[in-house]
């Protein structure tokens, strides 16, 4: 085994992280290009929905988590809009607000105090993607 310094190990770790992030970004761009082509040339999403329903259940859950994360990002203050996508942001914000209220009510029904229920649905607890388990 090579005797490498801690500094060299840290450099290698950071380089691997950088390469992994670059690969993930490239794959994301490729996926978005395919999805963009699909929605640009079709008037219906039935084909996608039917294919999704036939996908492996674990992959369905992972893909749905990704879609929820996208919605959460769209609802955030960091997501910039113009006239073409402002309705998407407004709907994403409304859906997240409804999710937060529903989860808070669920906690209240379980007997939690108002304060504790509100704490549970604040910050990361207000994100639906956080409620999906990893399988």
C-alpha cells in the first residue's frame, strides 16, 4: 500500500467529489434535454405516465422524490420566474403550503401540541420529499 499523506488523501477525496458532481450535472442535463424534447413535441403526457406506472416500484419512488425536490425548489425564493413560469411557482408554493398544513393537522390529531406540530413542519420538515423513505 502506498504511503500517502493526509494532504494527498484529502486532495484525492475532493477531486473524486468534484468529478462525481460534474458527472451528476452532465447526467441531469442529458435527462432534461430528453424531457424537454418530450414535452416540447407532444401534447399529452399519457405515454410518460403509462411508462412510469410500469417502472420498478423502487425507481418510481426515487423518481417521485426527484419530482418533489424539483417542486420544492420551484417554490423557493431562489427560483426565479418570468411570465412563462410564474404560475408554476405559485402552484408549487400552494401545494407545499397545503402539505405543511395537512402534516401539522396530522400531528395535532396524534396529540402533539400546537407548538410542537409547528416545529415539526418548519424548515426541512415542510418538504414532502423528506417524508419518502429510501428503499
